């Protein structure tokens, strides 16, 4: 496996407080989300100043910043814009301009569920055109753990992406080690190289979507478990031991860890990012 510096990638949203971002524990930061319209334009980003401050602070700390485009719930817009060469070209031009104007290091495409078939080929065309338009920028994507919609991401795109963020969370097996291992096997089995494989961690529980920081605020001992009764139902999440076990597996067989999202983390000794950092640095 080629020598690739291990990536630690935080997703953040507009809710993040820029002043408290621990850049010393990160290599990349994905700012979510820039929302696409079906005509290839974008919904104006609220609080653009926040992104601009993050870019300045991150670059001063040697951390790269990407804009994440789309996210859950925006498949229809992607399906429409990618199917038409004119709107696809508009999307590529508008995204390239946004990246350039905001001094970003690249773009993370979160068209999470392209369907196999024509949609998959449109996805490939979109990524080919983005790669051509941004040859010197990072180009990444977020994909499902495994399964039918994973087939909508054609293996031909693997050479075009700098790395792929595998969302090994959500679904009926949310946050389990089995889901993590199955996602790794699925994508690498399809030809994704280890040096482009980034494994995902959730900083929240299912089914309630309780945030990790809320869980451990209610019960600090929960930081060392993977489930808790929350509002009358059992919620699954990842505590420190499992996050560290997954990070060790990623160090061995992949090239990075990403997580959704930084704002969900706890501070101090119960921080999941701190737990990741300890493993990455051999502590």
C-alpha cells in the first residue's frame, strides 16, 4: 500500500463554532452543505463568513477545507441536473467558481444514492467533468456502506476521486463493527484502493438521533458503551472503545477516518475525536 498520510476528516455544518475547532487533530474539514438546484445553480450559502473564517483558520493550521455538496434528501436535484449536459455543465462551472472564490481545497460530492443504470452513468459524467474542471483540487464523494445504491457509484470513478468517504452508519445496522467491516470489504472488493478508502463514524445514536455529547452529558459512563436507553428506546452509537477499534482497523486497512459531525462531539477526556487522535498518534 502506498504511503499515504492518515486522514482525519471532520464534517461540520453551519452550526459549528469556528473558534473551538481543534485543527491540531484534523487533516481535512468538510463544510456541509452547499445545496444544488436542478438547473445547476446553488442555493446561496447562509453565513458565508463562517466558511471563510474556517478556511483562513484551517489553512493557517495546515488543514484542508472542502465544500460538501448535496447531502441526504437532494437526490432528485442531482438526478435532474446530471441527466442534461447543459445543466451538468452549469453545475460544474458554478461549483468550480465557488471553490475558487472561497479559496477552498476542493469539493466533496454528496449525491448519496445514485441509482444503478442511467443515473450511474450520469454520475460518472458529472465526476469526469468536475475532474477536468478542477484538476488541481481535491475531489471526493460520500457513499453508502454497501448495498444496491452503492452500485450506482461506478468503479470508473475511483481513479477520478482523491478519496471516498464511506458512510458506515445509519440503516438497520447503524454503527456496528459488522457494518464497518462490511462497508470496507464491499468498496475495496469493488476495486477502491486502500489509499483512497476513508471510513465513516457517527457521533450520534439511532433511532433517536441523540447526539453523543448529549448522551455522555446525561451519563458519562455511556462514553465507554455502544448503547443506551434514550427516551424509552434503546439507542445504538459508538463510544470511545469502539471508535478506537475502528480507527485501528482503518489505520491497518484504509487511509482515513471521517465523522458526522464535529458539533456532536463531547469536550475533554470524553471526546471521540480525542480518542481517534490518541490512536493515530500511537498514544
